[in-house]
C-alpha cells in the first residue's frame, strides 16, 4: 500500500462526495477486461482487492480509489513483419506498388486480426483524494497515466476542477538555491541525489546518485549555470523522496519510524493491515505536502 510516486493534482473547488456517494458514482464505470477486438479498457475496481465489492476505502477523511487499465500487447515488430509479407505478396501478384494509404489500411486490418490472440497486460493504479487539503494523489510516475485516472474520475462524477500544483517561485529556482546554500529549510534536509540541467540550448545534464550533495562537483556544475531539476530530500526523519521541477514526488520511501508504528498496531488481517498503512501514509504525506508548500513559497 505504501505509494512509491506521488503525481499531484490540486483541487480547485471543494470535493463534496462522501466515500459512499463516490462508490455509487464509480459503479457506473466498473472495470471490465478487454473484449476480443478491444485494444484497451479502463475502469474502477475495489482498492481492497477482489474479495471486496467496495470501490472506495475511507480513513481519517481520505478516500482511496483504484483504477484498472488493461491493454492488449501487440509488438510493433510482429505487425511490421506481417505487413511486409502482405505488401510483398500484393506487389508480386498484382505487379504494382502499394501506396502509403493502402499500407495504413493493411496495418489496421492486421491489428484487428491479431487483437483476439494478443496478450493482455493489466495495471492497477491507486490514488487517494484529500478533500480537506485539496489534493488528488496518484501512485504513478507517468503523467499520461495520472491524467487518465483523473479524466476517468471526472467522467464518473461529472466534474473535477483540478490542475497541477504551482508556486509563485518556480521549484527549480528554490531547489537550486538550497543546493547553493548547502542546506534545505527545516524540517527538510538534503538527500543524496540530484539532477542538474543547463538552461541554454545545449541542455546538458549532470546526474548524481548516492552522492554527497555538498561537494566540489555539485558546486562546479551550479557555477556553470546548471539548475536543479530534481533534488533528493528527507522530511522530518520519516520520509525520503525526490522532488522534481514540476512539483512531482518520485522515489518516495517511508523510513523505519513508520514501519515501527505499523508493527505497534499489530494488524490481524489483510484488510486491517491495509487500513492502518493507508491511515499512516495519508496522515504523514499530508503533513509533508503542507510543509513542502510552505518552504517552496518562501
């Protein structure tokens, strides 16, 4: 249940749906596997697993939801080989060149024929809604997939005014300043990872992993004009993560203190374990986001 990436959206208006009302709304778009001729399918499923019928799970005011996305896997090489064979066959039998538009039609025909035999890959994407803090938090690092989830949610409930989070001072400027000052403001401390990118046409990148961020190498790259597009941070000795220039959080890791809290609770079932994890995670991450907005807006 611990989220590994936080793709963040800020709600622009009050989220008025209760967990129960949201369950009813999501029920209009329950996930169903791809049909024989269908390339992809998305829909909602229970975040508690296949043994639960509830499409939402609520704890301490936060609502957990899960989108399932299935797509048929048709390797481009397979389609290309079949297309080449059919094109060669037409040219040999009819002694003519096959046009680009005809090739396009053939490609679509091949895809349609192969779809029923294609492997299906299913991905489950969790997200939580924080009505009080005004956040939608998606456990994914991919912008298209995160936006796909919010679009499905928008279709399910009718309206979802939201946008990517913004600060008056760009995050790239603030993160660069922290590196130059060799210190992040409390309760944050610098981690051991960063990405520095030049702002000229060259767009050269220097990446550092498991590296002391207070070093001559970092200083030299900053002096050359590079700016921090990714920065590893640790918050309150509880969570480590990488912050990106577009205010997204990657490589989220919950430190030992939260695992210890979970052990103290001693959950007796899978559902209870998930419930405690979700409550711990949302409670701490919501505090992290409050603190992060404060230091980025200074």
